[in-house]
């Protein structure tokens, strides 16, 4: 009887492990439509491909090929990689994102600082990626639409960020990219009021949830400071190639004038 019970437990463990590995590599492309309260006449529709927390994974070509829409911006929301991820894999991921034929922006995550910073920065520059490191930038799209991008550095690796940011001098959508959603949550409400939408990741949705419980809440569109915030559950994983109760995901966010 003991051997039978052991066998059942062993087989169940193998099945569960296999299931978690499968979930960690099964991509989901999430599509969101978000109204933005901008009265700027130049704004109709802006489409952003957002991916965060790639970590050790290689982005699947099939997932990128399923993006049929025209994309205006590609944004990497931090943790592009982590310690011991070879630069060749990072380079390949950037090359694959270039398939979307849109400008690529990047904000730093905590795990990105585990790499050789200079080599990573050189690789990003070579790949034509724009880093937003406690910076704000006005962007004019080819069709004339204008928007304002804010990019936060990882708060554990930089000086205070809010004071470093400019605000737009004309009416246009203001998009904030931050690896950690808590960085926006900790902003003063007066400053947060100027932001129309926030892109973030970091939490992995808890990555492994047991009976619905995890270290973090599930991802999705949340409301913080009365502002819609996308908290992605991330594309990759950390520590172990496992997921349970969460999804490996990237996003297409379409922002339309309300």
C-alpha cells in the first residue's frame, strides 16, 4: 500500500511539474482598449506593444507573428534579462521585437542591474532602443499624433524620480512606463493626475499561486490614483521555469480618445 501511495504522489508531482513548465512557456497576447481623456485634436488612436519581465526566455516568433495590427510603439517594461543571461539572447530578443517595425523604448527593472550595465547599454544603443531612465520625452508619430512618455528607473537603483520629470506644454496623452507599479502608487496624487495611463510589470502575478494565493495579486488593469494601470504578469519567470495560476503574457494596448 505504501508503494502505491508513493507512486501516486510521485506521478502527481511529475504531472504538476510538467504542467507548470507548460504554463510558463505558453504565451498569451492580451489586447486592451483604453479610453484616454485627452482633448488634443491630434490624438485618435495609439497602439502600444508592451512586454515586461522577459528574464531568461526567448520571445517566440509565433507570438509576434500573431500581431496583425499596426503598432506605433514597442515598450519593454523592465527585467529584459537577469544575471547569467547571455548578451546573445538579449540581442536576439531585441532583433525579434524589431519585427514589429516600430520604435522600441525600454525602462530598467531591478534584475537588469544584475548584468554588466555598460555592455547592456551598448547593446541597447546598437539595437536602436531608446532608454527612458527617469526621463520624459515628447514623441511625434509618423501620422502626426503627439504623446508624452515618462519613464521611471528602478527605484532601488536611482535617485528620487518625480522631481526629474518635465510635464508637457500642450495637451497630449501622458503615458508612464515603470517596472514597478508601486513607484506610481507612491507618487503624490497631484502629479499622478497628469498621467493618462500606466504600464508596469514586476509582480509576475505572484507567478505561482496555491489555492488562489500568491506573493502578489493577479495582474490586469487596475485603478491607482484614479488612473488606469496595466500590471502585466510578465512574459518570463524567475528562479524556476514554473507558473501556476498565472499566465505568460504580452500586450497590445490601444489608447483611443474618449
